[in-house]
C-alpha cells in the first residue's frame, strides 16, 4: 500500500488499514505522514493521524512542524485542529504565516495563533 496514493485519493479507510502495519510516525521521502497530510491540505487524514497518536510536534530535518506548514499555506482548519490537539504555536508559526506561500500574509491564521498564545 502506498501512503501518498491513499492520501491523494482521500482514502481514509485505506489509511486506517495502512496504519495497521505501519508506524503512524514513519517518514516517507524524509517527511512524516502528518507533514504530507498537512501539505496536501487533507483535513480528514490529519484528523485520523491524530486519532492514531501521531507526534503532532515532530520536527523535520529543517526544524519545521506540521503547524508551521499549515501556517505557511494558510490552512486555517488544519491549523485549528492541530492547535486543539496541543500543537506548539511558536514564533516560527507567526513568521511563516506572515510570509506565507506566494507572499501572502495569512491574517486569519495569525488571528487564530493569537488565541492560543497568551
């Protein structure tokens, strides 16, 4: 079974089956399963990985977390889900949202982050 094919097909039941024989924190192409779910803006996969106990604050070799990726791309719903499950909102989240994808300032995500950082 190929995780990336399941992800792109949005096959959530296939993900559950995949996780019966794979570690929820494994990496594919040097990135975590959670990274790929967030990168693809796949809320359902992100939710299922959290349900299966993924390390929500795992950093890649560049020091990025899934929340950093969500902030950069302005994926509000996924950022909110990650924050609700104790993702760490740090200065990098604000920086990535301020200089987001294609030069966008992700104002909604920044407002969301402010709710979690007091």
